[in-house]
């Protein structure tokens, strides 16, 4: 065999190997699970709105009062929060940057520091571990549960879904559709059943079938509805007694809801002791700075962010990557 033939054969083998790798890595729904979302692209609206304004501000070549006023307006418009914005800018000014470019680096560091060292990994210690997901209607709660299940499957875990939203018949159907798409089991009941009883049955099923994580969907309660919130508390208590503890209570918050998200989070935390936030629809808003406000004002870690509609578009929240993505256009 000539050297030319050997080269052609080697190239053909390489192409086949690459194609096989791509096919093997594809999920059930045809999405390539080997590719992580490019965060800067998924945060395009925030990046364009905030980054575009900051690019103009930092490109001005000056550090006068107008510079600081415009910087304050840009951060507030991104929903970082009035108080947080004022304190962040004060800390940047205290370091006496020599020019806009140095101020940009200080700003980036200060935004990252706002997230602190709160624990962001899922706390999963039970057998099975129990994760309850709460939130108001329209936040993307149910779809986030399915995406969380897909994430756990990719991590080598075996999640079971519990459909404890029995107030809407469509809720169970929606969750079952997603469960089939992801390839996980689900326990559900008829419309109107006791949600806490369904959650308990799901826990018993998870334990009997050898699943290591139970993820429980709950009704999309309005944070202002006292009776519904108390029923949510009952689910947490029932599962806490059955499992010894509830490992996580995750609150799904729609990033497009802005500062109203803080009101929701406070109420849910008072009733069920939220342990972390799933910030959804970040790809659809220019106000991604709400992540800063949530962590700062509520001392709750954002654990996952939703950056698209695909099964694998729920990703762990990494503050440095998030800030870098928001400010990429500066």
C-alpha cells in the first residue's frame, strides 16, 4: 500500500471515528449532550443590553461624574438592584482606578464577589435524596424539573419524578411527556388527589425501585395564597418525616419577572425553607442582573440557570462565568 493510500485510509478512519462519537453522544431527543451551551450566546439579551451600554460608557475615556452616573443607570436597568448598585459602584470608586479599563476590571471582580462562597452543588445525601421544586405558575418550574432530571442522568444518577401538582390535570401530563423525553420514571395520581400523599407514594416508589434521587413537582402556587402555601408546607413535612430530611427545596424563579422575584422568594422561604434557586428564562431577558439581587438580598444561592428550551439547557450556575458572559461585549 502506497503512502498516499495510507494517508487516505487514516483520514477515512478519523472521519468515521468522529461521526461515531457524535452519534453516541446524542441524547434521546437528538440533542448533542456533549456540547455545553455557550453562555455568552445564551445571555445575548442581557449581554447586548448591559454590555452594549457598558461598552459605550467604558469606551468614553473618562472617569467623571457622568461616567459613574451612567454606570449606575446601566446596572439598575439590568435589575442588579438600587442598593446593590450603589454599594458596588462605591467600592469600585474607593479603589481609585486610573481609567475606564481599570475600572472595568474592578467592576467585574466586585460583581463576582457579590455571589460570595455560597454552596451551589446539590446537597444529595439521602437514599433516595429528596428534591422538592416550588414556584408560581409560568416560571418554567415543570420543564426545569425535567431538565434537572436530564442533568442528573448525565451525572450517572437515577432520578424518579413525583407529580404532586394535582390541581391541574395538564400538569401531570406535561411532566409525563417530559419524563418520557428524558427517559426517566414518574409517579402520578388523578387530578384532585392529596398532593402530600402523592409525594409520599413517590418517595416509597423511589426507595423500592432503587432510585437515588426523587424530584417532586408541586402546584404553581401564588405566593400571596396563604392556604395553598400551607399545603406546600405539608408536602415538605411529610417527605421530611419519611426521608429523615428534605435534601433540597429549589425555588424556580422567572428571570423576566425582575424585582418581583424577590417578593416571591421571601414568601416561599418563610413557608418551606428554600435552599436554592433555579433561575429560568435567562436567555429571554435583558435583566440578568436579578441574579445578583436574589443572592444579595435573600442570601440564597442560585444553583442552576435556564438558558434555553432544550433538555440540556439547564446548567449549574458559576458566578465568574456568568459575570464574564454578561460583560463579554465591553
